[in-house]
C-alpha cells in the first residue's frame, strides 16, 4: 500500500521490531542535545576530517517513539544556543558570519513543514509533539511547549536523512478527526458495567487514490483505510478491536480520556544547507564548537540554576531604580566582560534589581552559591575542577554568573586548607573572561574585603540604597498590579491597605530596608490566605485588618496594639496586670500607661518605648510584673528577656552581654535583634560592671547599640525594665512587717541618686518604688500561688481539683512570709508545706488519685466537705490534706457530659467523611479548576478553536460560577458546624479537668449538631441532576387515608416554597378549565387549593392522584418516599371505612420531571394501579410508618426511627430524609442509593408492577 508522502509509512504503521531498531540519534531520553548527542557530534567531526561528506548521517536513522517528554534540563542549553543570535559577544558574531557564508554557498534556506499535535489539558498546560512521532513530546505552558518543540526540531532535523524529514513532514490535506468509541468497563461491578463513550483524536494522512493512513496517538496504533470505507466506522472498529484485546484497568482507561482540546498546528523548521567541505573544515569546527557549548551548559547546570527562563509576565516591575538598573545593564551588555558587586542593606532590592537586569540584557544567566559549587566534591582537587568547569562554561557561553550571597561563597574557606572559592574565581575576573555579579550586605562588606581584597578589586560596585517610604509605596502598588495580572486567583492586596503595611514595617522592622521588608510582609500575607477563594472562585481582597493579622502572626506584636478599630482601656490593662502582681498599683499603672502610649503611637522617637527602674525590697513583685507584661503582650511569660546582672560583674562578662565577639554576638543585642518588640528585664542592675552602665547610656538615650561584628540592635520597640534593691536594707529597720513609711518614693530616689551617675538617672523615664506587702496582700499572693498550683499539669491531667480554705491560706501566708525575702520566701514555704503534702497524697493513691478533690484546711478547722468518700487524710504541720472522690452523681454527670460531646464530634466527623459529602467537595474543586482554566485561558489569549469555544459559551461559564457558589455555600455551612463542634469539645475537656459543669458545652454541641443535620440532607443530594422536579402517583389503599397523609403534605408545600399540580383520577373537565381531552382518565391539572377542596368532600370517587411537584430539592426528598406508607392512629380515631387503626397510601415514581408531554399520557407508567391488588400492597413492609400514639416515624422497613409528633412529619421532612440517606450509605443496611435515584431502574420497577412492599424496603 502507498505510504504518506509517497515515502515511507508513518512511524505508528511499522511493527514493533522495526520501532526497536530506531536510530541512536533519537534514543536519548531527553530528546534534545545531551551527552549522547555530544558523542555523536564528536564522531561526526572525526568522520568529517576523514573526508566523509555525509558525516554523522549513519546515526540519524529513525525516530524512537519511546522517548520521554522533553526535560527541563535542556532549556538552558537551548536558551544558551538561542542567545548567540543576539550579538552578545564576539564569538557569536563570528558564528553568524560562518552561517551566512554557508547560506550563500548553499543557496536559499531550506525548510520543512512539521505538523504538531497540540493537546490542551484541563490543568491549562499543553502536551505538544510531532503528529508523526507523538513520543517526542513537550509538556508545559502552550508558548513554552511550542518554543521547545521548535528548538528541538531545529536541532533534531538539522542533519537528518531525507526519509526521516519526510516522515515528520506530513503532506497537505492531513487533518484531525475525532471519533467517538464506546470503551468497555469490565473492571466495574456488574450492575455498573457500561460502555463509556470516549472521543479519540485520529490524524488522517491522505494517500494515493483517496485512501488514507489513520494514526490514533492515544493507543499508539496506525491503520490503513481504503477509499470505499467509512472513515469513522473503520476507526471505531479498529480502536474497539485493539481495546477488546486488552484488559484495561481503571487507571489505563483514565489515560484514554481526551484532552480539553486537540488540534494540529504547522511549524516551519529550517534545515541545514548542503555544504561541500573544503580544506578549511568549517563543518568540523561547527560540530566542535557545538560540543564545547554543550559541555559548558552541562557544567553550569550541574552547579547553578538558570535564571533566564522567565515566565510570561516577566519579573515584577521596579520603582526608583532607573539609575542603578541602567548602570547594571550597561556593565553586563558591553563588549568587555566585567564583574559587578551590588552593595546595599538587607532588603534594599539587590536581587530584584538583578532579576530585572536579566530580563533586559537578553543573555543566559546562571545563579550559583558556595554550597552548590562544593556539593559532593570530596576528592582531591575535585572542587577546583568544578569551579574551573563552571567558569570555563560561563566564558564559552558568554553567560552571566550570579552569586546572591557572596558572604556564603567566601566564608566557605575553612581555617585549615578549606575551599578558597574566591581565589579560584579571581583570575577569570581579573582577566575579563567571565561576566560576574554578586550581592553583599553593606554591614559585611568591610570585614569581607579585608580578607579578600584582591577578589573585590576585580569588581565594579553599584550602591543599592534603601528606598524611601514613598517610593516603596509606588513599588508595592506596581507589584500588586503585576501579581493580579500574572495570577488572577491569588489573594490581592487592596491599594488602601498598602500605607498600613508600610507603616507597620517602618515602625516595627528596623533591621531590614525598604522595599524588601514591605514586599516580604506582602508575600507572607498572600501565603497565609492563598487557599481561600471568594464567591464563584474569585480571588479574595486583603484589607487593613488582614495586614494587621498577618503582621501580628509574623512578629508577635499583639493585634490590639496594631488595629485602630480595637479600643484599649488603661483600666483593663491595669486589672489584667494586677491579677499577677498584688499591691503595686503605682507600678502597674505606669506600665499600663506605657502600653497606651504605644497604642496611640506617641512614644518618643529614637528611644526605647519606655525605661523603668523598679526599686524596692526583694520578693515584692518587681520581676513578676515584667513577666506579667510579657504574658499580656505576647501570650507567654517566656517572651521576657531576663538578664541577671550579678553574672556580668567583670569586664569580660560585660562585653559578652553587650558587644559579644567577632565570632559570637552579644547576648543582649542578639536577643533584641531576634525580637525587636520585647520586654527586657535587667535584674539587680546595681551589681553590673560599670562598663555596662556606659553602654546602657546609649541604649536608653539613642535606642540602639552595635556589637563587635558591627551589627546594630535597635531598642525603639523595647520596654527596658531595670530592677534594684537599693535602699531596701535601710527601710527594713523601720518598716516592720508592713514596711509602713510615708516618703517611700523619696527614700528610694535618694538611694538611686547616690549610686548611679546623673547622666544615667536622667535617661530613666520613671523610677517606680515598690512598697512592702500588707498582711492582706500577702494572703492574696498566697491565693495566686495556690491557684497556679491547681493549674499544674499533674493535677489537670489526673482530673484532680484543689481547694484551699481561706483559713489555711492565711496560716500559710503568715508562716511563710519573710520581711527580708518577701514573696520568694512565701513561694518556698508553699512548695514545702502545700505542694509536697498534696504530691505525697496523690502519689500514694496511684490510679485511685484520679477524678478526686484535694481539700486543704488548717489543722482542726471545721469545714463542710464537697461530698464523696474520703480516700486519704493526712496532717502536715499546721495543714490538713483530705482527698475525696468526687460526688458520684457529679462525677458520672461530668463523664457522661463529656462523652456525649465527644460522641457528637465523632458523629459529625463521620458525616463529613460520607461519600456524597466528599463528592460534593470534589465537584466544587473541579468546578473551581475549570473556572481557573477559563480565566487563565483568557489571560493567555487562546487561539483558534479554543478561543471560539470560550467566546461561544458565556452562559456555560456563568452556570459553572452559580453551581460552584451553590456547592460552596453548602460546604461552608458543613465545615462551620464541624469547627464549632470541635472547638466546644476542646473547651469541654478543659472544663472537665477544672471540675466546671459541662451542661453548657453539651447544649452548644447539640445546637451545632442540629445546624449540621439541617444542611446535611441537601449536601448529600446536591449533585443529583434531577433533584428539583418529580412526578409521583399516590394510591389511597384505605378510605380516608388521603385526609390523614396527603392533606398535611399539600399544606406544607407553601412553607417549603414548592409548587405542585395535581391530576385526580376520573376528574371531569369543567367549563372554565383549559382544553383537555375528555377521554383521558386523568383529569385536568388542579392547583393545591383545588385539590384540597376536592379532598375535603364527604364523598369522593377518586382514590388515585397524580402529583407533579417542583422546588428546591423536591425530587431529592420525595424520591425517598416512594413505597408503602402506613399511618398508625390512636384506637378509635381511624377514618370510617378503615379496617383497623391503620391506614395506607402507596407512592409510585413516574419520573424525575414535572412536565408530561402529550404523547406520554398513554404510557403504561401513567396508568393507575388496578384496584384488585390493594389488599396485597397493604401487607408489604412500609418505607414510612407514622405511629401517632408513640410519636415516632419509622424509616425503610423500621431500619431507622425518628422521634417526632407525626403531625409535623412534612414540616420536618429533612430529619426523616437524613435518616433514610444515612441508611443508604450504611453497607449493612442492605439498601442501595442507586435504586432510589436512578430513574431507569425505578421506571422498570414500576412498569413491571413489582411488589410495593419490596420497594418499600429500599
């Protein structure tokens, strides 16, 4: 048979043995220039030298369809080769001249037309490959995949044999045809087996005489079709035959599914002209040059990362950097190869400047680091060889070598013969062989330059200073606009929130420069909310409140200080601090006012937020107040930076605190740099070395301090608290137990003036005198300490409660207080006389010490117990410890309450894991993906059929938006209820440990569960395509049953916003009725009101009603009612004519639609049932049984039951439906959801008059 293009059959037409014999030229896994190609090129060069005119052609035998998708590793090589046409250097100019000369000698440029098979995937990427060789595929964005294919084909076909070029160059008239082929699904269960129709793209290649070759890339099959055959039928037969011979798994069937769009695109590929090689050997030189360039690319890719492969939108735009950018581009674009050093503070935008320069210079750029250069280089001379290869590679390609962190590269050098990377690179820089760019922080430049002066001498410097707030605002606006274009689904920052973001960075982030710190906060804010979506899958907008929240999470600064809409009252702050510190109202008030000043932004510029000196006797709360302040601001007392100044009494120790060494940072400066917004407590400051006071002058006066490494710590957002016991000894002699004295503040002020230099005292904002504690305050301190004891882990985890009587606290306070040591002595006394006896009691009880109450009283104190059996009693000194079991009723109530909360939480989690709920989430995600693809497609600018299809279906896209919003509302209601239940369970657990009542938490959990039960039926049926319209047939099996069953249903329709039309069996046409066939058994449509009037008649002739209903979820809920309904009534209340106290109604499904076409009225499904079988239908199992005396509704043959007043059954239909739906999901129930909602099966069941009782058990 003739083959395409009258040459040779397409690749897919050959048998597998021929395919395995494909040429070495296409055997590479990456299908581009790689090491194998390099070897081939070198072999070609050798044969060229031997005079072979077709050097290398023996290796270009054929295509290999087993080749993988083009790897990303080849991009750099292609980009590097492609860059040579941009006039980047002298070598490129010479190469262009050679190419031009060859073109002149060989005549006009020859090209070939290659058809690409383009498959646009649902994730927005494209798979692109030659139609005749689908194995040579590229994967990526459409533009990137097309560029990669063109680059690859240029190289692949450059020296290919004619027959290879012919096979890829399909003839004119080649077209793409989609053929629908039913795919068998034998791997599915028998009841679900069907043939899934799948569209297969077929490439039809015309042959002679009207015949054609047909290639089916999805199955890797090619066949021949004669002119007399119908193409679609032949293709369908061939594909079915091929699939039938295989046992396809579900995963393999998935691989057959078509792409979003498949099309053919033609590209013109230039071919190498035929050149006769003379004595000059230009062909060999070209091959050798390409081999060198390939080796250079491989060396660079092995130790560096390509930066020149930019995205569609390029890097974010710069602002305020025109001068620096112009100079950098000029240095990198000139003929001379120079080294450049970008110098600036951290965050000034050095890296952003470099990315923009990469975008403009149009030459390959590779980023590397010291770690990349020495990675894996353990052998002798290995790292030197790596560095040499990298620098030679950059020289060969005239690429830019970029080092973002020069300090890391230069510090790689060890003390004893380490890697001197700078020295290895220096010669290349000094000789002007390599273009080189490095970044260095301004504060590290001097230290590095002093050690590597020769290296730095080879670099031209560009100063990148920090931007002002105004220019930063402009830069951030441009960045936000760029991100909105590049990714329309990422969270977008509102323009009005940018000033707040910049203000926060300027105020609280002193160690980084603008614009970097503002950009990093913006990126953190996006990352924090990146998974959130707005209505319809749109991007959310981030406002000022979101900025404050993100900044608080990142820095630890409390949100109430940042947010303007949150009020702060000094009295509330004081009250919170006073819970931990007793009797020091003056000190508490001073700290509360300082926080208010910070909140209002009125703190002095260039100084700490406030500097305090707390003076007074030991053990009165000076240190404790600092801890309380840290806990208030940061949520933990551990966030206070405390330094015991008695450890820094020597000069060396003082240096260790403040300045550190060249290797190690100072303790104080490093702590402040890590957490600028902090509380610093310098305990017993009078014991510090005088050098500390000299440096504290700078801290308290200027708010900054530099360490030995030249790094500056800023104290502008720190509260500095110094404590001292100065003057406390003199006061003890006159104060007595209460320390009463009238001029307490004056006494301590005189002691401070006598000890510290005036310039030091003058820099302290406030000297706060702490007075000794009164007797009542000492008891309060004891109460605070006892409360903390009750919160210790051992008591909480064992469920033990602690109760200390007021009399016992007073005794402990009186015995434990020391005039000299204050509350510290009291704490030690409590540890010995309260904590130790309680610990001994619980440890001796073992497992019996759980769920108990520990009562601590003074020995001999008469006190009414909490109830419960005493399991331990002991006297320790003046204290008696009694351990009781919790009262049985209370303990069991607590346990039962928490178990109920946990049971509800487990039930809610189980509901969220149900199949229909998970399918809802999957469908919501799928719709979101589809909408995202549409958005990205519009942003990219689709072409051809894809563009036309997108324009032709705005209604479909709007419908997807609406559907996604509907499902998202349901999902958010479910997850909100689930989160509420989980949160309440955590609170209940804490209440259980603390012995608090659990009934409020049980009530909250039940409320959240009820919310979820109301939403769950709609969520479980949300994906039913026929959920809103249904036609049912009601049959009254007992006289008066409609009055009991149907009338309540009709009355509930209006409340549910369901509409209905009813047809009565045998109803006659009235004069005012619309035209209606008089011979039709079913009467004309009646409204709900008319039907109620007919049902209210004392005597009526109809016992069958046709019910057509519409409304939200009407079909989803009413389909569950198909089957026998039994109403059990109180004795003697059954309607006249009923055989006993039970009445029955049978419900049949006609269809999941409310419209009946004219031709369908005679269908057998619309025929009323024969009255003779009513007695048999009564005896079946009921799908619903309403038991009025017991106020219950049984579901699905009594498999489930709902407690409710039966008069409300239609008002509370969701509860009944949920019970039935959960049974359908229970594999042990024997029920099948498909039997309810697959209309074909229901129709079959009704058409064959299947027993109503068996249907009632569904």
